[in-house]
């Protein structure tokens, strides 16, 4: 039996502070009605003093490790997806490693913005398959609030902070569980539609997030429905075979439009954007953990994870839980 990767545990973490649309309306020219109508977002969590991408990631990782029944020292690989690292270097994954008390393992970051968790999952899956480690932590963690322009109502209302994690374990069991297919894409020609206007090599500043919302929406619906079709085709399955879709939680309208394009009923979509907003690389694992813990997603079910983000990057993974 060929070695493959199985999701052995999930976890998530959110900052303490929750910010409602009404609170945001006191700061920028917006309203709860305006935000909900265009995005479906009602609140988001914002990192406070002492809460960083690394601390949120470590909290999510601890929960995933506990759910897996493993110990931190069993982890041989940490792949952390983030667009908001604690520092330019070292990699935030190494800070998480230290916070978890793991003395030695492979640890590095992946930068693919909102698609980062799918990229990280693909990398970790490949490394487990070739024997680089037995157990891996795959984490998506962000503090997007720290790169927002709080005077720009078109972007500052869309994002939140948080972290989600899964433990991937190598398996040779023939029970059909595990990552069945992954497809990843990028098209750098569209970078100017969703980007941060700063960086060490260009401006020597962190910069702020900038976005052309309508263009992003259009590309997202097209690309996400296509890549979901690709992973299903790779596995020889149809949309009707899917038990759950865990999408990137960017905008409820994008999620609805993508589901309609594939003919998927709303009751099969895990939706958390109303409470978490867009947490970039953290959004998919956050939503996955919520649906696992409340009992919606159960062992043996077929789940599609999908996301698109700045770059543009996009991808999907088909998993039997």
C-alpha cells in the first residue's frame, strides 16, 4: 500500500476581541447593512496586545495536536501559511516550534496569501508521502488587521485575524481516508488586483492591503469552480459525491456563486465568514475545525477545501476525513 496523508486532528484559535460592524461604523463611513449586504460579514476578531500570528498559530496547533492524540514531540514537520508573519525572518513556523517545545523538526513558512493553507497542505502531503516526516502540522495563521488601511472602508471591513491547524499523519492503511487529490495554480499577471503596497525590498515598510474588489470577485468564481472540478475529475468523482465544501471565507456572495456554478446545495457549504470575516490563510482551517468539532464533518466523509488569494493563487484539495 502506498503511503498517503490523513487528517488526524484539527484545531483553531481566535483573538479575544470581537469587533462588530456597528463598532466599525463608528470608525469609518459604513454601516452594518452595507457590510452584510455586500459580504455577509457581521463581525470579526482583531488581535490585541500580546496576540501575534505565532501565538495564534501555536494555540491552534496545540488544539490540533490534542485532537490527534499525539504529543508535540511527535511532530516532524511544520508548514505555516501566512501573509502576516511576526518578522521578516525567522520563519513564524520556527517561533511556533519553540512555543510548542519541539526541540527539532522541519519548520518553514509558505506565502500564498488566502490560498496559503492549500499550498501548505500540498507541500506537507508531498513531504509525508516521500518519508520526510511521520506527522506534520499544517497551519494557516494571520493578523490581517495589522496591514489594513483603517480609512479604506472597501477593505478594512472585510478582514479578521485568527488561526487554524491540522495534524497530517502518514498512513499506509487501505481504508480510503486521506488527501485524495490536490490542484494548485498561480497567475502573477493579476497581482495588482490584490496586493500589499509595501515590503522590505521595495519600500522598506510593511504597507497596506489594496484590492480591486469587482475584478477579484469575477476571477474568484471562475477559478474556484474550475479547480474544484479539477480535483473531482482527478479522483473520478462528481459534485454530487461531495459531503461538504469548506471554502475560503472571503465573501458570502463569492461562496454562493461558486456553489451555484457547480450545482451544490447551500446546506453542504461550511460558512463562517459572517463571524470570522476573511482571515486569509487561516479561513479554511478555521472553518474546517468548526465543522469537525460541531459534528457536521464526520469520519469517512468527502470534503473539498478551496481558496483563492492574491497573486493570484488558487487551489483545492479533496479529502476523505
